């Protein structure tokens, strides 16, 4: 990804995280598929870390959503 690609993606995301839509000071993290290497979007530290900690596993992410819904 070039700096131009980053800037274009950032503009398309309204200068905010692709998941939580939070605008942050400084740079967002370039999120990519660890299997294909394909760039998916730009994420804040929290969202990037969350996906990483759950190993990009959709079943774990769904389980986390169900857990939060159950306890909210």
C-alpha cells in the first residue's frame, strides 16, 4: 500500500476507523487479511487489537457479540 493508497482509503472512510467510526489523532492501522495479505481497511488501535486478539475468527467474534448481548 502506498501513501497515496492510504490517503485515498482514509478519505473514503471519512478520516475514521472502518469499524467504530472513531476519528483518532495520528495514523490508523492498515488492517489486512493474514491469509491473503489483502488490505481490508484502516482501523483504530482498539479495533485492530480486538480483531487480532480474536485471530480474525468469525465464530469467536459472533460468540463475543452474543456474550455482550446477553450481559447488556
